[in-house]
C-alpha cells in the first residue's frame, strides 16, 4: 500500500553537465504528471512520462534543472543588415551636419541597437537523454520509498479504524436482540387491543410481519461484516487501492444508514452514530492511498 504523498530528488555533476531532478507527489483523484523541463528536453516529455506508467493516481510535479559547462555552449550571431544600413546612413548624415571628419567604422555600426544579436545555443551531449531518464528514475524510486513508508503508517491506522468499526457492529448485534424483544412486547400489547376489537387474524399476522421486518437489521449487519472482511483482506494484502476502498466506504455507510433508519432504540441509534463517525475517519484516510 502506498500513500500518494512523497518526495524524491537526484543530482549528478561532471565536467560537462550538472543535472538536478525533483519529484513531488500529493493527493489527486486521478494520475496527473506535470513536467517542468528545460526547453532542450521539452520534445522528449512523452518518453519521460513512461517512467510513471505503474502509478495509479496522484498529482505529480517533476522539475528538471540543467546547467551545462561553459565549454558546451555554442554562440550564434545574427546581423540585421537593414538596421546596419540604416545606422550607417544616420551616423554619416549626423557626422556631416556636425562637420566631423572622423570616419564611421564597422565597430561603430555593430554597437548600435538591433544590429547584431547573439544567443547561446546549447547542444545536447551524446547519451544525455538516457542520463536524464536515469536521474528521473532515481528520483522516482526515492519518492516511492517515502510513499511506501507513509503507506505503512496508513495501513496501521486503517486496520485500527476497521477494528473499532467491527466492535461497533458487535454492539449492534447485541442491541438488535434488545430491539426485537421490545418489538415483541409492543406486539403483545397491540394483540390484546386487536383481540378486543376482534380484528381478522390474517391482518394481524401481516401487521406483525411488517413490524418485525421494519425493525430487524440482521441482513444489514451480515453485509457490514462481509464488507469489513473484504476491507481487511485488501489492506493486509498490501495491494490496497484507494478507489476500491472508497467504494467499500460507500457500502459501509449505506448499511449503517439503513440500520439507523430502522432503529427504535436510543442506544442503538448512538451506536449507529459512532459507527458513521468511524467510517468517515476511515474514508478520510483512504483518500491518501494511491
């Protein structure tokens, strides 16, 4: 079982290149991997994305910082000839108006704005992309270790919540018997009244069955136990997925709410309230699982 929160980093530095990779993951309903790459790596984003193929969900930010050595930088120069001609004309005209005899040099023209532009062009080294992928996998591996560590803590907490819920369900069974006794007492009182009114026996039997059915929570308790067994097995297997556990949370709440609607005893109602509180806490923790 893995938590969705984690962080991993990886660094490498040699005479030609320095790479720094960070992977940060937080909770997310679906898997969303967001890359923050140098422009040199942007065309290869889809290839790097394959590193996260085994992840189920979470919001992941990947930061890659690239600092090449100075000798790996190539400088490109662009001369805007039209601008050079314009400045040559302007400078010569100004020189003539001012009566200056100094010649206009090429250097003077090149120093004028928008005449010459230079730009660093960084070339990728042979095998650099494989190095980037290796560094990314190392950062992801460290992030996964942290996710697994937090997942172990979550596993312990979830099993604790499940045990508490199991105890509450045991209490429900005890109060179920009490509720049925109370129902029978009310039926006996009702029977005495109906006998005095000489009510049809079949109608009495039907009313009795309906009352028992409305109050009996045996089926709901049985289903709750089955859901708990499934949750426990899933969590202990180490293969628990948040989406599947979230589904079981919905089923647990549905059964507990049904029991609450059938409850005729204040004590049973309190147990239902406690059970719902436990399930809600359980569900909050489930949102952190991948």
